[in-house]
């Protein structure tokens, strides 16, 4: 018994020391980290001795959880200079992250969003970060004074990782949607970059092979475009499942009967099936437990404040609307196995999307 406890204590100490280290990229193999879904081996005896974690009761009137509220899925493209329609400067992106943090928003993965796996602490609001097109400024490697390859601190990955290291309660979660045009540039570093993203817990998604306009594509072209990314990424990430899609231009076939090929299909023996399809959006989307939530048509919001382009529907516009109460913000109860909503929101829930989770309602006092 004592020996097992000592082993567990040493393992925990080792994990803490490892988590506290800043990482930098090099041409050496990426550091091995536990992938989502991986489980360390645990003996039967250790499992029996593991203490039962009691769920914390929260003050419902103080926290005001509402897991039927809306969630922002933010859309970025370039992280570069100068600020433009599809470009966010590195400093402005840092500002975005800081404001989200200060206002109680915490990133979750796109896959967790559609699955309703909300694990953030009570009182906080999920936000999903996405990047389209796989620009090099999303993940660039540069050489330092010692000629060693490191992550560009002004690239999206560099900024996200530094912010996470400084704010460990702001998870390192984002999805990068790529085309088949040497994602992130620097062909010699492509495998390293893709593995680095996934091993750090972030995701890579499908943005079609050639950034195709689906309004002009027939079923064969649609399947070729989507299977092409699955094939390309599979050569670098053989064990990784590519199952999310960001629509280029937000385009869909004019014939709605062809929508099924956006969700799933096959080309030259390569199969694909998407659990999430993202539009080029304009407003927050619904809770994953909401009866009207459609994971195959998710709205997004531009990560921008240039009014000329966002026209009152950018990130900062919606932050203001949430604060005013014009829109209802998703507020977590801190328990992924329970869906908590004010009593008057219960009818908005869909039991099939809630699954085996418990539903808890309460009367919100004014």
C-alpha cells in the first residue's frame, strides 16, 4: 500500500514539473505527450485504492449556470500585419485572448462542443477557436540566435501556447482547418508541425484540398476534395481521425440533396465522415444540448473588430450583447455529467442530445 502511494506521488510530481516547462520546436522529433483518449496503465489494486472524488455543490444563485445558452465559435485566418479583413495582428490576437480570459471565457475543442463534453469550471463560458487556410503565420518555425528551430512567438500557435503557459486555466484548444497546399508552409517541417498540434491537444480539420467552391462542385468533385485532405493528413498523422469541416467561402451545393456528401463519402478508397461542419458565420451558435442545435451547420463569428467588415456581428459586438443580456450566454455548472439550466429554459433542451447526463433545473431569483 505505502509503496503504491509513493509511486503515485512521484508520478504526480513528475507530471507537474513537466507541465510547467515551456516548449520550443526543433527539427528533433516532437516531444511525446499523451494524446486525447490515451489512458495510462493502472493496476487493479491502484484502481481500488483511488479515492472517490465528491462532486462540489455550487451556489446556483451566485454562479447562475445556464447550459442552454449560446457559445461563440470564433473564426480567424491570418495572424500577421497589418490588420485587415482576414488578418488579425499578433498584438490584437493577444488582446482578444486576454479579453476572453478576463470576461470568463475558456476554450474547448470543437469536437467537445459538438459532443456536449463541457468540462470547464463552474461559472465560465466555453469558446471555440478556429483558424482557416493553414497560413504559415498560423504556425511558423524560425531560427534563434543559436540557429535552432523554435516556434515563432508571433504565430498563432506561439501566441496560444505562451498565453496558456501564463494562464494554465485557459486550455490550449484550437482547430486549424487546412488545404492540400503544404499546410503552414515550410514543407520540411510539415510532419513535425502536424504532430506537434495534435500531441499538444489541438486539432486539424478539413478545409478541402483546393479551397473549392461547393456551389459549383458535383458529387464526385466534392468527395475528391474532402477525401483528399483525409488522405494527405493520414500520411503525416496515421492514427488521427479527421472529422471536422470548415466550408470554404461558407459555400454549399445549390442542390440540398448533395449536402450528404459534405457529411460523408468516399473517393478512391478513402472514406470520410464529419461530425461538425462550420459555416462562415455571423452570430453565436446554440448549446449542444439545445433542440435546434445542428452540428452540421455551425455558425461562426469573425475574430475582428473592424466595423467595416464585421458590421455589428464581430466578436466584440457579441461580447457586448452577452453583457447586456440581449443574448443568453452559456454558463457552465462545472459538471460534465449534469446539464443545469434555469427552470424556464428546460423546454429548449433535447433529451437525445443530453444523452445519459442528468438534467438539473432551478428557479433563478431576480
